C-alpha cells in the first residue's frame, strides 16, 4: 500500500511542480492553492501516463528502473519548483486577485452542506467500490483488461492491440490503462485498489475543481453550490465507481474550460493559461476518442469568437500557445493511432453510401432525440431545480467573463451536436447503442455544464445585496492578471 501511495503522490507532485512553472504565485489563499492542486491532479496523471507510454515504446521492461526514472523526474521538478518560486523570485510575483465578497452566514451554511455531502459521497464511493472492486462492465473488458495485458506481457505488451481483441475497442487511447499499469509497476503486482484509487481521485478532483474554480471566478458561496450539485448527482458518483474513462474525460473537459475562463477574464497579455489549456485538451484526447471531438470543438469555437472580436493576430497568438501545450500529447496520440490502434469501428465497417442512407433517415433523428430527452430527465433531473433557481435569481454576465462563458457554451453545443451525429451514422443497432452509451456521454459533459451554469446564474448574495466579482454590481471585477509568471 505504501508503494501504491508513493506512485500516486509522485504523480500528483509532478503535476503541481509542472503547473508551478507556469503559475508560480505562492502568496495566494487556500482557495487559489486548492484550485492549483485540483488542476495539478489531472496534469500529473496525464504526464505520468504519457511518460509511461514512452517508456513502453523504449522497450525497457525493468519495473524498478521505471520507478527510479520517474522519481528522478520527481526530484528534477521539485528542484525547478523551489528554484523558480523561491525567495529570490518572490518579489517579482504578482499576487492572485482577492476572492469576491461572500455573505458569511450564507457561506457558512453552504459550506456545512457541502462537507456533509462530501462525506456522504466518499462513504458511498467506498462502500460501492468494496462491493464491486473490479468496477463495471467497460472496466473489465476495456480499461483494466488493457492494463492487465500490458502488465503481464512485459516486452510483448503490443499484443494487447491484436486484431483478435477488436471487440474490446483497442482503438481507445491509453491514459487510464497506462496509469493503472504504472501503479502496478511501482508495487510489483496487480491489485484492484489501483484502478479504484485512480478513479476515485479523478471523481473528487472534479468536484474540487468545480468548487475552487467557481469560488475564484465568482465567489466562495457559488463554489460550494457548484460542488454540491456534482456531489448530489448520483449517477456522477456512481459512474466514478465504475472505473470507466468518462469521469477523467469530464475532468479534462472542465479543466480546459476553467483555464480558458481564467485567461479570458485576465487583463494580462500572458498566454500561459492557454498553454495549460492545450495540455488538458490534449490529455482529453489521450483519455478517450471523444476528446478528439473536444479538441476540434475548441478550435472551431475560438476561431469563431476571437477572430470576429479581436482579429487574426490575437487568434493566431492564442492558437500558438494552445498548440504548444496540445502538440506533445497529440504526437503521442497520433503515433498510437497509426502504429498500434485499429481503425475505429464506427467508420471502418461501413462505406459512404451506408452513412448517407442513415443521414437521410428521419426516423433515426426522432429516436435519438427521444433518447437524449429520456436520459437527461432520468440521470440529470436537476434541470427543473436549475430552471427555477435561474428564474428566481436571474443572471448577469460581466463583460470580462463573456469570452470564457461563450467558449464553454459553444463547445458544449458542438459536443452535443457531435454526439448526436455519431448516433445518426452508427453502424450498430441504434437503440442498443444509445442504451449502453448515451448516459456516459452525458456525464462527460455534466461537470462543464455545472461550471457554465454557475458562471452565469446570480450568486446567493444577490438577495442580501453583497457584491459578486462585478456580476451583482457595477464595480469592476478583479482580474486574473498577474496570476502567471
């Protein structure tokens, strides 16, 4: 167990140290530090997964040498972290913006509700995991099985992508299998604790990211509400216990939206947030195929928003930094897709004529629309409460938050349209395909929707007249300028 914890802590510290190279302020409060830790969780896991895949490609089968190499990387990042953020550079750092005002009473009650819900969700997660230690169906047949193939075959790990295994979606990217196998390399044997721990950390890091990002961009009370919504979504917590890739994917989706929002709300000309957004977007593509659609959606959305508002120069500068973060992960993904993964089953098993016939079949559109409505009502019944809450409190978007909010909104719309289109052309039996996958596609987008909603809706302080980062008054909001080096 100690070695397993060492593998997790090493990864998390690598993520925090790496993040601090681009976001080095150490004078901020606990909310800002918590936001950094949540983002660092995904970055650390992503870096560790990519490094492990590259290690496999090098053909080195020694498990001890990998652990030693990664610990050396840990030491290097630690040295860079303390060198780059030590007293020598401290005076050159600009502080993070102060948190917006919250009503103490409202914040206290929401905090109590949040932590009570957190404890309940943790207990529920642990109990379900103890009862189902291997997760659910896709964990057995895809994610953990792929990890077992890689771990058990050693130098012959590429046999995990044999054409005989196509039924298990061998074209799916490897962030989760590589993370699980990496943990097993550290401890020297397989254990069901590793995938469960990875899934649990991603699940609650997503809740933490929703809380901390909204707390920074709006106020702390609003952040507690965002966290409460995720904790109060039974299918979200349950899906985390399944040990699927959908919760990690949702984490990277929301992390990218948060980073774009931090950049867009800043008056600084520093583009490091966009570089980090490129990394998290790339890691979403390394997590699951839907991440590739997400990257395309980001590119289309930013083209539409920034080009029309600020012109070619700003757009190209943004995309340059975004690409700097995206390309390293994208190169790894492209190599995997070309050299190891078989063609995707959605397109390899049918021709253009078959796709065209499905596209002009009106009955398919009706079936898909009904399934979308059914699953949204079944798994995410909060929409009624959301509508009532928005009606009662209303919402007003400050000018500086508009680009980030519009980015999130348009990306979610494009993702929904993409998911809908895939069902239109799927070669599989339509109803069965939707029944086994649609709810998981919706849970991927749920954290980003929660983030978007609480960026728009007014805060609880509206009724008490408190200010909210410029959203409840005409006071100019604090910007995120100076957050980055």
